C-alpha cells in the first residue's frame, strides 16, 4: 500500500500522529466498502439538521398533520366515487403523476384496485416532499439531500416494482403462463454472474471496439503515460487548415464520439473537411494514484495541442471538450490566455461546467464528509472504481436506470437488445486517487475555478482572460451537467458565446447526428459587448430549430476557419510523431 502524502508542515512528522492517520484511513476505507462509498456521517448530518429543526417547528408539524387529513379525505372520496361508480372515479383523480413519471401511464393502472395503490403512493410521496422541504432553519444543501433521500427510499416501495401490485406484469404473466418470470430469472442469474465474475455484460461481444465501434480510420500518432492521440484519415480532397482537437472526459471512453459509422461525430467532422485529433485516455490503475489535475492538463490537452499543430503545421486549432474534458479545456485555455498563448482559434464545450455551485443532484454527494470518505476509499486502492461511479449516476435516475430496468428485465422478461450507446456505457473507467480528490475539492467543493482561485503552475487562472470564441452545448434533461449550470460560461467569460440547448440528456443530446428523428435545439449568440441574460431570458430569446445541432456547429466552425488546403500527412516521424499503430489504439482497450 502506498504511503500517504506528507502533511504540509515545517516540523518533523510525529510517528504516533502518522500511525493514527493510517489507522483512521484504513478504518474509514473498510467502512466505505460496506456503504458503497456513501458517508454515514454526511447522511446523519443531513437527517439531524432536518429532524432537529422540524422538532422545533410546531407550526410546520401542524401543517403536516392537516395535510395528512386532507390527503386522506381526498383519497377516501376518490375511493368512494370509484366504488359507487364501478369505475375509475371519473376525471378527477386525487393526484396526477409528474410529466416525467412514466410508471403509471398504462390504462391498466386506472382500474381498481391498482388505481388506489398508485394514487395512495403518489399522495404519500407528495406528503414526504412537503415534510422534507420548507422547514425553517434547515440549510439548503441538507434540505436537498434529505428530500432526495426520502424520494429514493419511497421509490423502492412503488407499486410498479412488485409483481402482485403491478397490473401490467400480472397481465403479461397470465398471457404467457409465467414464462416471462422464467426468462426474468434467467436474466437475473446472468446479471448476477456478470457482477460476481466481472464478465462483460450480455451482448457486449457483439459490440467490440475496433470492429463495430470506434471504426473511423486513423492512426495513433502520439502516446504518453496518460493519453494516446489519434489522428483520423481525411475523407475530403481538401481540409480546413485548423485541426480539431477533441478532449473527452477521462470518466468515459472516447468513442462515445465515434460510435457506429452512422452516428460518429468524428466521421461527421472529417466529412465536413476537418483534420480531427482525438485524445484517448488511459484507464488508470493503482500505479497512477499520484497523477493529479496538473498532469491531466499537461499530458492531456496541452500535449495534444503541441502534437496536432506540429503535425499539421497550422498556427491555430479548434479545441473541443466534453463533460470533464470541457472543464479541463477551460482550465487549459485560461492558462494559455494568461500566458499569452493564442493558439486556440475556438473553444467548443459539450455539457461542460466551469461553475459548480449548481451542478445538479450530483452535488448532493459532495461535502467535506463525503469527499474525505471517498479519499479514504481511493487511498486504499489508488483509484475510484468504475462501479462506485456507475452506482452514483444510477441513483440520480433510479426510476429510469434501476426500477424500470428491473421491471422490464426481471418481471417482464425482456432484455433490451444492446445498442452501441449501451455497449459504450457498460465500458467504464476508473479515476486516480490524487486527480479525483483534487477535482472534487478544488472544483465541486470549493468552486475554485469560478471563484478565480484555481492555480495552474502556481498562479491563479481566470476565464475572463479567454479571448477565443466559445460554442457551448447544454442538454435539456442532463442530470450530470444541468444546462443552466453549463450556461454560466456566459457570466464567467468575456468573449463571444454561442450557446445551444438541445433535446436529450448528457450523452444522447450530444450524440445527435443529422437525420435522427424528433430532434430540436435552441441557439443564440451573445457577443462580448452584449448585456448579460440569465438562462430563462436566453431561452426566450433563442431561436428554436428542428433537427440536429451538428450542422449549426459545423457552420460556426467554418466561419472561423481558413480557406481549404491539402490534407496534412498522418503523423510527423521527423518531428517525433511517428504513427504508432491503427485507431482505436491500445489505451481504449484497457479494462
């Protein structure tokens, strides 16, 4: 086990203190394994803040009692109307599900007794929302956390989750003589075997990287201990002189942007006449535990920029960052602007955040207690395992990613056929100890980048130094980087910003190729001298367009590119960038 970093002190390290620290870290790391990385202290803090203030609020308690009585009366009236009328109680249910709640849409839920079950469940859920919010004195962070926790616990007991209380499952079971449950058990045993043995998910063998996924032709032209840089072959007779260099998030495999040929952003860009370079991050292991944010910046985008400009001979490039890669790009771009490095012709950000003060429900997990708990867990192994990250994202959308999946796969006996996006989603990555700790503390917990306190090479950087135009994309239903959080790039920078709000979530909204049905987006450009608009004002002013936003972006890039020239060679052996092998390279294949 690697030793802990030395504490910052001018005094000799006390062996007893060091021993005590080691014992504490080991104890909390062991505890973290039993709680899936959630800090019990953090949850107790959330609960205690709410419970103590509620206990000292007799007015709120009285209000909740009245609400119980009113809901009970409304529910009793509804049941009576249903019983007397012999039907569903007419057009006046007690409560209607939220628009995004699809659990009770089937007509079978409108018949007794199932309508009673789901109406009672929704009324209970609504009451607990009232009970966990609006308690005077509770901090906003603790209120959000306790309301979220209550909602997650209640969702476990939804009547949609159980065989005997779900009319859709009962109807399927009667129609198939129980064969759906047999298939569901087979699916459950397959998934259990996958979980226990670490085997690929069922169907992954049909989606091999380099055979069916990530098949756009190219070569690895540079490699260091953290990245491989792929240069893709041109598909047009001429190309724009400025290359496009893409920095995806290291929490994901890069080929989200090079899935199947029909929805590959890389293939689209080469078809538009661009020389495209892609960073492929190494999947870190225990040996990479000390890699931090600075190594990710220098060995990642900065090394890629140097290589791309050397190979193409261009003076400027178009930089692109996705999710965490976009955050890293803004840090790199700020440092470059601070230091007089003007090699960026443009900056494009996909679902990326620079201000983490309102970073969505993921922030519910981020406080001092939780970060310290995660650090202890990572310290033991040297990295954060992919299963912990996947579990956190699933909890954020438990109805869609856990309970509805369990219903379909285990009770209906329907295993959805794996598609390219699902196969990519199952190809997870790890996070090294030091980088993830710095990322959580400096960005999520302290919001240093937005506050002008993020140091690069010992000096703070500011996004206000960025002069290159920005094209930023937010997605309507993003649970990871909410679009209003991504929109804050307007407030943090003093350059021209074209912002696009597109239909879809964190991944499907970005992978939105032309021809994809039922797509739309809003777009509006704010020039550096224009007055600031908040997100709601922007949404009212933005133009609504149908279809994919990719052509909008291609036109934006084209307006900021030089006249077409002959394609550059692949690699530059005489300058230290000899081709090392075909795309997709070796790092993306690391498990």
